[in-house]
């Protein structure tokens, strides 16, 4: 069966078609942290190439990011926590490989690669997942830039090999220290959690479209209709 004909047929009949990226933006062979990348282009525009639909058919790009960062395997990770803080995020967020059980590397949220992801994916909205993992923290650092060889970078430096030398510049936000796992609307969220989400949105230039506060489907809080 010609899947391109099938998908375009659905679109022509007014159906919604959802394309899902299989890897993160930093694993993109062109825009990621080469050579620690995959062998393809998982960024949103390549959904058109892989499926055989026109670029004009892609109406909305939704990016998904955790409320902190993780990485599997090798590669630069400026905000990685190799101390008890990283273990706390790993344990509370259950950051282990689904198939292998391998522990994921954990660290604070980093707005520098988020800006790259927003740009190369053409994001219209973002889902911030696992917000509840941060519920017990009194303070939450967020990386806003890098210090590197006497300069400050708010965008990803080139070549990306320089990331191995980058020192994160943090802004520390107050934690909300409230259980969010049962919250079902924006208005119910603690004001400090709302401020954290606004900080992310303003930092990468993408509105937050949804938040997850747990693993269940009913623990996703949608802030806008995207489909």
C-alpha cells in the first residue's frame, strides 16, 4: 500500500493526522550534538519527507520536554547532575531505560537547547512533562546561557564539540513544595509552578500547550486545543 496516498487521502477528507518523532532534537544528525546522534532527522519538518505529504500540510508542531533534562548514553550535557541531586531526579522520575533498565543521566532544565529545538522544529506549542517530579524541591535552577572561553552564549555554540567546555549560567526559581499530581487545571497549580512554566515559555519563545503531573492520561492538563 502507498502510505503517502493513504495519508494524503485522510487529510483531503478533513481528518487529523498525527506524526510522532521517534528521537529528541539533540539526536538529529544535522542539528544535534554530533557525533552523539542518531542516523536520521527526527525534527518536525522531516515528517513531511518521511510520509510523503507536502510541507503545507503540517499545521502544528508540538514539542515535548521534561520539567528537567535527561540523556541516554554519551554526549555533552552541561547541566548534568552527578551528585545526590541527579539521583533524586532519577529515582523520583523513574529515569531508567524502558527496555534495558539503564539509568538515564539527569540534570536541570536548559533553555539553550530548548531554543534550538523551538527554532529547527518550528514549534507552535510545548508540553512540559513530569512537573510533579519537582514538587518537593525548595529551589529549582534553570540554565539560561553558557559561559565558554570568556564569552556568554544564549544559543548553542558551534562547533557543538565546544559544549564539553560549557559552564551553565543558572537562574534559580523558588519551588512550590506542593503535591501537583491531583491537579486538573492551570488555575489550581501553585503560583510558583505557574511562574516556572512561564519562565520556560518566555525563555524558549514557545507557549506551553499542556503539562503532565503524572503518568496517567488524566494527569495531562491541556491549556489550549491543538488538534
